[in-house]
C-alpha cells in the first residue's frame, strides 16, 4: 500500500514539474526538451503528458508538436480567491496608525454616505474605535467631505438640493452655505476636517485616494480633540499624503 501511495505522489510531483516547466519556458517546449530537462523516464513522461492533455492542463500544437499551458490552468487561476480590498489596504492602515499613534480608516462612497472598508485602531488608552461597515452621512465626516469635493458642480448641486442636514452632534454642519465653503477649502488644500461633527471629542482629518484614472475613496485619522494640536496637524497631513499614495498604488495593481 505504501508503494502505491508513494508512486501516486511521485506521479503528481512529476506532473506539477511539467506544468511549472512549461509555464516558465519562453517558448513552448518539445517532448525532447521536456525529457532532457526534467529527466523523467520516457514512458512515464509520455503517460503524464497524455493525462495532462486529456484534462486540458496542457495543449499541443498540431504542427510543431510543442506544449503550452491549457485552458484548465487559466480556469483554475480565475477561481483563485483574490485578497479583498480590505485585506490589501489594512496593512497600510496599520502602518499609518503606528506612525501617528492614532486610529485611521479607508472609506468609500455608498450613495449619500461613506462606509468604512478597512480600519486600524490606535493602541492608546484614549482612542476612537472605527468599525468596518460603519457608515456616516457625507456632510458629517471628513471622508464624506472629501467625496463631496470630488463631485462635479452639477452632481454637487444635486446632492445639496436633496440633502437634509440632520445634526449628528451640536457641531454638525447644518447649512448648505457652510458646507459649500468647506468643500471649496478642501479643493484648495486637499484635506477635509470634521471637528466633533460626528462624534463628540473626536476631530478627524481626511484626504483622497486617487489612482491615475479614478477617485477610489478617502483615508482619515480620527483623533481625540485634546491630541489634535496644530503641530500634529501638519504631521497628520504628511502621513496621510504618503499613505494615500501607497494605497492608490496597491489599488492600481488590480484585484
């Protein structure tokens, strides 16, 4: 029984060697090339190739009789689960959070709200807990104001026409004129603030994440107001700018 299992494993191992070799060749290899390079006995190689061809893991050119990867390999690769956006962004947020010792998050727009896709929570005793899946109205949070600053004039006007400014805290934006002024400032500086407008005691700052072709979302820092001093504000901006570039680069790599 052990011999049968060993033989089966050896066969599988050789089959994988063939696939790896074919995949790595700059040009489709011939039978002779596979025989010489892989040092698999001729009869075993013949049977292995026959099995791989029958399962469509390999294809053989009818004219040159050389081998290339078959459609089944592509199909399996397509089914491989890619890391989610959250999984890809979280390590970068962890680095940002450690750099500034504050909570941070990545947000995307969902209709007239923004939603937390990924977050990293500060280890400080006094910190803000940002839960994945949490949403907030665009006018009330820094990431939402970034989204609004990215809208065209027409789309922004449409948003302002339908928006109802329900005060989340006593500091929340309640007028269209104030929000329009803030959005103009965001466009000029690249940064948006929410000064205890969504959570009392928390000041947030955000910036946009953009690839070369599109706006992807916003990253922010949520900081206890007592720690949000003018000198830290400039440090937060620099840290956010660097993190936004790294996240944009990661997103540009595709799913």
